[in-house]
């Protein structure tokens, strides 16, 4: 009976960790998709359906690419994305107005 309880606890721990990692990957993909969709919407001026489609496609592509990534890989990816965003923000602030 003790073996059964410890087995259930171990499976619950593994499942909750995997679910948390999946949700973190999904959140990263949605934020990245939202960013790219906003940039593309400012450039192209497309409608709401295309806006949502870009978010879904980018999130799905990130989930596909990051299938085998661990917590460390996804955190490093998010850090690189934040640094690139800060670099873009700095460029926008410094660039002369045209």
C-alpha cells in the first residue's frame, strides 16, 4: 500500500511539472505571437481575424519547436526575447524622427 501511494505521489509530481512547463511554453508563445501580431498590424493594417490567426500560429510554432525544451531552455529563450525587445525599444527611442 505504501508503494502505491508513493507511486501516485511521484506521478502527480511529474504530471504537474509537465503541465506547468507546457503552460509556460504556451504563455511564452502567446506573448511572442502578440508582439509579432502588433508589429505586423501596424505595418500592414489587417483585421482582427488575421491578428488572432498570427497569435495562434506563432504560439503553435513555438510549442512545436520547444517540444523537447526543459525549464532552463525556455527561460533562456525568454531572456533572449526580453533583451531583443529592450534593444528594439532603445532603437525606437534613439532613432531620429522621420
